[in-house]
């Protein structure tokens, strides 16, 4: 099941939907409308409730997914009859062109991004320490900077080298502490594409202090277009591709990783409570960024990241921002004296 968060002209507040062929089905509204049609009742009467918000849907588990499946079946039956499902005059089935997709969870409770891919660790040009194989290691992202499909990637004023990252990650459907991998496996809701946008020059400059990243990462993170539920995912066999302006720059799979989804979540929960609606990225697939390729995106480019089953996360690259006069540090000249280049 491909879950989205959408807005439309008739639904200006974000709502849960399901991508179904060439339409978006709102499961809550579809079931209410179907109940009203069958019984001649008003749409507000006792239809089973499907959460209209993504994290609540995750927490609803198999019951929520079952209700959403019923909503898809109702939408198919209505389409076969030539009927329109409406809930209080609001359509429950919308053409994809009539909706705008947001990030699947517009503000995750927490975002952690791990380094788990062998090729990316080796291809970054840095020595790979023993910690890489000993444990999943992450940095924590800024949840306030999440954007969705078709939104511009922010180009900060302080970097000359913007980079994309071809990643997949998962959302948690429940919480816990000190989880075993077996317990953690049951708390994974589904996966989405994750573009951990990076300011490479300042990232390496600031991390020369062996701390961070901070300004190198915390300005923009793209996610979407949907969450593919785990019943449709083989976490070791998702094919991924990165294209810029229609040209394929990188491709790979989710196979060559150090840790499983469940192992990453179990480690995150050790002596620390995890909560529903958190997002854990697995890191960049080998060759899946400009740093490894020594190819750099420019303002006006269009970056498309694709994952089998999930779809395409498409974002244009914005213009480099000019800072307001007097902003930042007086000694900062506009870009660090570092030019990142990886020699193959």
C-alpha cells in the first residue's frame, strides 16, 4: 500500500490518502461515503474510522490497513458502477493531478540518518573506522526543514557545493525501549525515499573539528512521494536510481548494507525510548551522491530519486540564497576555504 499525505482544493488541511493506480483515495471519506450509499444514511454515521493522519494510521497497524484496503475496494466498485464517492459533498477519490503531495509525515517526531552502506563508506574518500562495522552510527536531522515532492531544494548562502543523497529509510509504527531486533521488526511501518541534501564544502570544513554535521546538513531534507508499507517491501532488494535533468547519474540497490532495518531500530532503542512516527534513514547507497561521482548539481537542475515500489521523489534545485546584510559571522566570507573533490 502506498500511503501519502495530500492537500487539495476541497481539502486544504493535510490528510492521509492512498495512491491507487491514477487516483488518490481518502480511506476515511471513502468508507463514510460507501456506508451512506449502502444504507441511505448521512455520511457522518457510524462508518469505521480510518485515521486521517499518517502517524495515527501507523499506530493503527493491521486494523487500519485493513480498513484502508476496504476503502480501495469500495472505490473500485464505485468506479465500475460509474458512481462518485463523496463525503458531505467532498470527493473521496481524487485524480492525482488534482492533489498536491506533501512529505509523507510533514514533521516526523525525530529523524536519524545512519551510515550503513559499505560502498558509500568507502567511496566518501575518508578512512573507514572500526565503528562502522560495530554499530549503526547516525546524526540527527532538523525535523523543521522537511520538504515534499516538487518543492525546491534550498541552496544556502554559505555553500558553493550542494549535493543530493540517494537514500531509503523507514518510519516507526510503534515505540519502545531496549528492543530486540525481533521486536523492532514489528514496529516498522514502511519506507520512503530520503534526500539528505548536503552542503559538502562547509560540511567537511565544520567536521574538521570532529563534531557535527550541523550547517552542512540542517537546512533542507526532502522525503516522499509515499510510504510503501512493509508487506510490499523486501528491504534488501529495493532498486534505486538518481537522475539529474533526465540523465541517470547513479543506480544501485539496498543490498550491500551492514545492518538490517530491525537491527538499526533495536540499536536506536537501547537505553533510549523510540516513539511512533520517527524516521530512520539507512544512508546513501553506493555511488548515490555527487561527492562520490565528482558531479555537482546546479541551480535550476531537477533531481529525481527513484525507488522500486515507492516511486519518484522529484525536486528542482533552488537558487543560492543571498544572506541579509549583517547576518552570520563578520569573519565569514561566503564559502569555506575547502573544495571537496573525490579523485577516483
